[in-house]
C-alpha cells in the first residue's frame, strides 16, 4: 500500500491575491471586472486589457449596428411620436377591437414594438410613426388612466424612401387587420397626391405587391369613389365591395352623379352606415319610365265616372281610380266583383 502524504495549506507567495476592481466604459455603460495591475507580470496585464477592450469594442459595435439597422428595441416617450408623419391608411379603429387591445396591454404590457423613423434632432416630435397606429392609440388611452403607460417600445427604422415607409405601413395593416377597399384606395390616392409615386399602376403594384391582380383592379375602381366623394361620405369604410364597384361604375358613366350625391349626402346627413348605403343605392337605381314616374295622365284618357270618382286609362292594360269615393269599402267591393267576374269567365 502506498504511503499516505499529509496535506498542508498552500504557501501564500504562490497564490494570486490580487484584488478585483470594476471598470466601466463610457460608450455602453457596462462594467467589467479586471484584476489590479500589482503583482501580475507585464505580459499578463497587456493580454488581459486587450481581451477586455476587444470584447467591449465588439459589443459596442454590435449595439450600434443593431440600432442603425432598426433591430434594437427602444423605449420612447409617447410625446416623441408624430402620428401624422405619414398619411394614415386606416381611417378609424373599431372601438371593440381597440378596447380588446387596451385590455391586453393593461394585462400583459406591449409585446410587439411599433416602427418609427428618426426625423432628426431639430424635429419636434423627434420620431415619425410608420406602423403601429392602433398600439400607439391604445397606449395613449391607457396613459389617461395610469401614468405608468407613458412610453412605447419602438424600432427606429431607416427607410430608403417614402415609398418604403408607406409599404411598411400598408403591409402591417394588411397582415394584422385587413383594410377596407376604401382605405386601400385612399392611401393610393394620397400617395399619388404627395408625389410618392408618379403613376397609379406603380403605386398599386408597390403598395399592394402581395395581393392578386384582381384585387388591385378593385382597389383601382374604388379610387374613383375616393377621388369624387372623399369628405362627403360619413361611413366610407362600411361600403362593401359590390356597392363600391357599382358606385365607381356609376360615377364614371355619369360625371354629374358625384355632385348630386354630395348634395344629397349633405342634406340627408345619414346617422348610420345603413342609412348612407341606402341613399347611395337609391341614387344608383335606374330612373322609372316617364309614364310611371309621372303617374296617371290627365286629359282625354281621364273621365269622371261618378261624382268624386275618376278613372284614368293608361294603355290597353292599365287603369287608375282616384277621388274621394276611393276608400276601403269601394276597394273591397271592387275586389269581390273582380273575383266573381273571373270565376264566371273560367266557367
């Protein structure tokens, strides 16, 4: 059996008792533990400093690159966001859906960041909203009841052009909550007005590159409705595909229809989407034939068969009775006589 050796404590001169100190970097605010210089060989000091410096430099560069590329989520004050930086594609938010979002944010907090663009140090507010309008609206509503909701998580994007910014906004809404045909057409019209695009075809193919050709064609038709009635309609997003296409066709065929509709909408002031759509449908209905619209014609074809009862003949197969004697009792007797006459003829 091997002889056991007795263990003794290590000698202090062989131990590294160098105290550990913390250093910080101004660029990142991070701290790193570094050994004190005393007691270490010069080569060890140089190697340690170089390794720490390289790691911190790499981290700083990675953070800066993530920020430049819009991959770094940052907390921004709500007041720093300009909602009207772009013409919004969504005209309104359904109150029920917005309340559901408010409830989710109150319970779980913000899970998905919005997208903004840095408008520069001199801009006020500093950042312009690209996408995330509903989340921002919900957070602003929450802030009125709780001061904790005073900031929003955001990705600071750097779109190469205004076109890229509009595409980002439209695509997010198409994916999350589909836009109405009216809203889709309106954003195309507004983008053209602001010279983001110079041609309708280019605007449609860029903003709605992921939809079918047939759908882009319908959006183009709705552009006629937007161009002629935007501002007159109170519930434009409720206009369905069929009514919208009929309305676009009617406006294209009758240039005076837009003015008539604008006047009727202003006079009627519909209180609901149903009322407004009923007005539009009636305006698109074909006019009645002149003989029906004018009612019974007076003259040679009208004669008074009894005092207080006039009979008007309208062609070979139509008559009209009118006068003070036309009441429920007369109509009942007339109906009974007609029934008996038809029975006798059948016999």
